[in-house]
C-alpha cells in the first residue's frame, strides 16, 4: 500500500491475458495455471474501487506473477519468480521476452501510473540470469530505488557497481 493505492498479487490467477486492463474488469479464462496477476485498488474518501488488473506482457503458466509486489507512489514493481526467459538485460518500455528456455530464472516488471492509467515502464532481468535463480524473490521499491533478491549461485564475495555480474555458478 502507498497512500490511497493498494496493489495485491494473485499468484494463483490463471488467465492468458497479456495486457493491462485499466478499470474494474478482469479476464475470466483459466488457460495458464498459476500465471499470476496483480489487482490495483484506489481509495477515494471511504470507498475503494479497482483501478487496474495487470498481467505480464509474456504471461506463462507457473510464472507466479505478483508473488511479490512493492508500491511506491505511482510506481509498482512486480516479481515473477517463475518467469522463464533467458534474456539477460533490461527492456525499457512495454516489451517482455516470450522465450521459455531458462526455467524459473525470474523477472521483475515495473509499472507507472499516469493519471488513472497504468503502463509498463520496464522489464528487468538479471545480467547473469540462469534457470532456478527466481529473480524477484522478494523485492522492495522505495522512491526511484529498487532492490531485488534472487537465488543466485555465484561465489563472488564483493560488490560490483554497474551492470556487470559474475557468471560463476
């Protein structure tokens, strides 16, 4: 929760939707078991209303999108620990890699509210993403800073500043 906004992850949600629905509706099919979703609610006075239903742009079964959520002002970070792409870079904008060759490597999606509309701002992957890393387990957003945990297997024992990561597993 941040101010009058509440984001609730629903990891068991199973629709195959790959978009954001701004408003009070949500997908009702159940084609992708455990793909996950996030419901965003806004309080006006004493009344709560659903503001958005958010799904990953590359929704897949077992992705657990929404397992961890963190909201700071008008920015929402959503962890998807079961996401499977082998991408090892950040995508700024609305895209997400549909590749499924790195099981449970995990991803984090960042969304921003513009007036009353939510839009995807970024798709984040670890620069050394590997199967089973579960990037986004958990995460915390504070202002413009995002901290993300994963089950990384590197033996590195020092901090690397910048975009590089150890490939040693």
